[in-house]
C-alpha cells in the first residue's frame, strides 16, 4: 500500500499470533485525515486484535504502525492517547459511581492546590456535551444514565482528549434512530475538523451512509480496500465471507399449525399496556418498535423473568401461570436474551456446560450427572448448529460473537421448546453468522416450532417474519401481514 501525504495513520505488514495461531497475517491499512474508514469482516476476522494493537493494548509480533509520519515504537495505551488515538469500545467502559464529568476526564483531572478541581472539569465536560448536542448534565452520576447516554459520554471522552483518530467499535448497537442521527452529525462535524475515524459495524446501511472507504479482513488476512461508493452490498459480503450470499433472508415455507401462545390483555404498569397477540406452530412473529417501546419487557414477562400485573398467557389452549423461567421452560418456552454476555451464558464454562445448563435435570440420575449423555447431547447440538471451536470443552468466552450466540440458542433448544423467543439474535454478529442464524430460524419453523423475533433491524423483521406486531411507548399499534408491511409503514406505527 503506497504512502499518501494525506495519511495520518499507516499500517504495514502487521502480524500477531496467539499460541502459534496467526490472528493477523501481514495486515495493510491506511487512514486519511478527515475520513471515515470502515473496517469490515466476520467475527474472528481479526478486527478486535487489530484495534487492540492500534490502541497499544497488544504488542504486534512484526510490522510497523506509522502515525503522522513517525513509527510508533513503544506502542502503549498512554502514549497513543497522548498522541491522539482514542477508542470507543463496544463494551462501554465507565465508572458508575462517578459523575459524567469525572468519567470524561478520568486520569486527566484538573488540580487546584493539590485538590481535585471538580468545578473546572464540570465546566469543561459540559462545554463538550453542549458542543456535540448531548443533553446530559455533566454532574449526573453515570449509573443514572441509559446505555445510549453512556455511549454518548464515551464519545465526549474521546473528543475531550483532542483525538486525531477515533476508533468506533459498534457505536450504535444501543442507540435509537434519533441518537444514531445525532452520532452521525457528530461524525460529520469531526470529519470537517480533520479527525479521522475507523468505524466498525455489522450494520450495512450505516456503512454505506457514513463511510468513505472500506477495508475488509478475512481469517486474519488483508483482503481489499475499496471506496464505499464503488462497492455494492453483495460484493462487500462476498469479500467478507469468501463466497456469494445473494438471498440473505430465506423464504419460510413451513406449514402453520395450532396456536402455541396466546397473550391476552397483558399489562405491566409503566412498561406495556393491553397487549394481545398469538403465534402459531411454524410461524415467525416479528416484534418491531423503537427503543423503550416495551418489546423486551413483554418477552421477559412471558418467560417469567419479570412479573406482569394483569392479563393471561395461554399455551396450546391452556391458561398457565408463569412466575419464573423454570415455569416457562416447563411450558415449552425458550428465551434468547438480547444481552447474551450478561444473561445468555457463563463465559468461564465450556460449550458443553453452557448448552446443558438449562437441561441438567434431564441428565441427573441418583443425584449425579450422567456425563456421557450430557456430552452426547451437547455434541449433537454443537454439530447441528455448526459451532466453530477446537472442541466442545472450549470455554465460551474464547468464541466469536456469532458462535457464542449459537451456544445460547443451543442451550434453549436442548429444553425441547415449542416456542422460542429470540431477542435481537443477530446484534453484534457478522453477516455470515447472521445468515446461519436465519437458516436456523427456518429450521425451527420447519419442525413446527413457533418463533417470536424481536429486532431493531427492520430489514431483518421484514425478511424473516410472517406477521409483524409494532409497539410504541408500551402500546400495541399494529399487527401487519408480511405482504402489507414496509419499513415506512412500520416506522409510522412505531412513532404513533
């Protein structure tokens, strides 16, 4: 990759191996002043390792990083921050008990006569928040903010550091449409000031809206760098996965059967009101709505994680009382949470241990777990789900996001559910893994399993659902057939 006077950052022949396995192999990359450069690739392509090296969190085995014409020799976090390289992590890194201002200037506090000068940092932080149009009081404790507001604080922190390069890793994963629009305005303002941005996202629409160029990694290797306007979506997907995926959403031809779940007049004060719907065997019911519409709250109530106030839940024609997840599982309901890392699996346990977690009772005989049966069942599911691993005993925390999600789904499937609730099942996973999840949903419906699909991605809702329920501010505003639903129609009901 040739040198360019516009380059603020250039990477040459960067390599990194872990236990002899190459995570990065001779990576090439350049970043120009005032551009948004997308870094794309499936989970496991090497993006995270590459970003950690750029931030100084990892040392490369070989290769060079050139910043503003000089080779970064020591390559440590403190030095890179001082030089102007900042990162907004996908996993938000904040101290809940500190204020917004204290988080923004953590480690860079202003002192006055050996005392921390809170007044000064409050003023500076508020100026930055006002500058980027974020309506948050700098004196507010972080623990009182929403996830989206915390994300905005992270952006303010990067700006406060006078960053010349900002790495944004899935920055919109917890943002509403309005907040995404605000973020994109901030990005455009930063571009105008010459700040360069490395943008990592699995959301194709964002990539085409906000980026100037795209670099693709695959299996730890550099594949290509293209101008965004010269690369269509199918060509980009082919570069990422090494094969063509023409029909991302496969047609669901399963036969619709009996009513599996009927929800009647379900209410929870402050969360949702008068919810009525049913889902049939072999059907995918999509649930759409903006953040805060009540989608997850309804799912949690049906699964027994949260108590609802009034209403009825009917399974296969019989009214049931669901007061806990154990009750839900006994009644044939499986739930894949939107927060797989906090609620979906135990990171330090193996694939086998996680998959069998909700079904251990099936393998217990005279107070002991039948390890052979457990191993056989977990191995069968891991094979069916095509979980990529060295063995079924590999710890789940070492897997890619897409494979972690498959483990969570495997845990649910081992309970033999007649209804599976999938809450944001493809959030934060790559296009190839999404395709695998979509195929899996079709396999479930082919077996007569009912599926409730909750997603913030409207193309996913439209592509996978037979019917679509739209929520707005806790109320049900529409129940649409697939053929009458469009993105525009759904959005109209979502803001109703």
